C-alpha cells in the first residue's frame, strides 16, 4: 500500500524499516494500476455473479485513462501507465477546473456532441508527440469519468463503489463538453440487459459494464466484481508471437501475424491460437514491420519468418473457435481478422485459455452466442 500510494519502492522500504508505513499519504502524478473487468459468458453468468441490485454502464470504445489533478496541474495516464497528456491538450483546462484535487478512472473517446465517433478516429491521436490544429478539429475527444480513486486528500479505493460514485457525481456534476460523467443505472434483473445492450450499441458503444455496488477498487486485479458484456461481435485480445512476409504487394512487409493467449490469469505462458493477415492498413503494416525487425528474437528462411518479442497486442475477431492439434492451446480461430492494434494494453492483459474454452462451447452448432 505504501509503495502504491507513493510510487517509490525505496521510500516504502525505508518507511517499513522505521515503522512508519501507517503515516503514508498519497502522492499524485504517479499512476495506479487499473482495476480490470472479466468477460461475462452470458446473461445467466451475470445473474449468478452479481448481487440483487447492480450498476450498469456503457462499455466505451476508446482508451482507458486515469486523470490526476492537483492545484491546477493535470496529468493523464494510459493503462500501460505511460503519461499521454500531450496527445489530448484540450482536456487539460476542463480537468484543471474540477473543484478539488482528484484521481479519476475513465475513458477517452472521440465524440462530437452526443455522437460517439469510431475508434479509428481516436487512433489518429495515439503515438503522436504533437497534435495539429487540424487533428484537434477533426477528432474531438472527451474524458468520461466512471470511478474516483482519490479526492480532497483521501484515498478512496477501499470505499465501496457506490460511495465512490456519489462523490464522483458531486465533483463532475453536470459535466462539460470535454469532461463527462458516465451514465450509471441500477438493475435488479439480468434478463433486462438485452435491451440495454442494444441501446448501448445504438449509442455507438461496444457493450455493457456490469459492476457490484459494494466492490472495492483493486489496482491491477481482474475479478468478478466487474463484468463486461460484448455480445454483438466475438473478439479476443491476443499478443503477436511470430510474423511472416506477406504475398503479392505485401511480399516485402511482415503482414502475417501469429498470435497467442495466456494459459491462465496466474500463468503467463503464451499459447498460440491462430494467424491473421487482414485488418490493418498499409501504413500500420509498414510501421509494424519496422518494429518487428527491431524486436526479432529468432529468424528462419532468410528472415521470411521471425519469432518476435511478445509485446504487440491485437484485438482479433473470428467466425468460430474450433479444436486444433496444430496449436499448443488446443484451439484455432476460424477466419480470424485483426480488428485493431491495442497499444493501450499490455501483454499481461490479454485473454486467457479459459475465455477461449467458453467461446469454443458457444461455437458448437446450435449454440446461441450471447456473451
């Protein structure tokens, strides 16, 4: 706890030696790890997991972000714990105007008024050191806050979510054009989430987040107090383990990606599950080719095939999951396609074999894919 609050393991060790750990106060402008959600397999999974009443919010199609505000100073951190403030300069003033010092967990999305713009628009901002006036105008961003980790000198992560939420509503209030509060609804019946899911998709969002109102905020942990529901399009977060030169016009670039999932939440062994070669733009492939050449571990066939450092996370979609003797995972994705690069995610956040097994069960002919 001392290390988390101060962001300095050396200081924590010295305090431990001096018996002064209980006196530690929060130091802002070092990011806390993000609490993560677990995919819900279906509505019955939600009904079994959640208490009699639970919170439901839209699952936004943006990038996770943590905003630190203290005495007018603002810093925004990504889920990889990197500072990304420079990419979103228009968020500084509205965050600095909040009535107290805070750490807020939320999402950065592109939006124009109430219209949610595609994630592909937001991708134009990622990785840039400077943002042109033209890009600021064409890709307007909004910070949507949904959790409060610290406010007015008090760390709140060990308070129940429902308490943190009330305080967050007091701080953000009605919101502004650039800083908004997520809409949180109370539900008591999981079967009613079908209509709510459709409404979230109609608003331009990915799906739903379902949260236990009594949940504490657990940095870096993925528990079942928070669930996410993405029904309309089955996807997996995976990491690239090997690359190959493509064919035709792509014969000179590394465009064919083999990818893997983790064996389990507590076992980081990577298990290959498929290969994809479509979904990215020519520009993205050219940029990734340079990266993969610089991060090659081993190469075969005169460089045509390369084992690479497992650091590039992808979101992939597919037709179905089927058993396979080709991969160590025991499964393969049928007709996989890359949805997008996920530079906002670390390899230790990719999906696990358990999630794949659940999706495989839903791939059986006649099964209904609801999660």
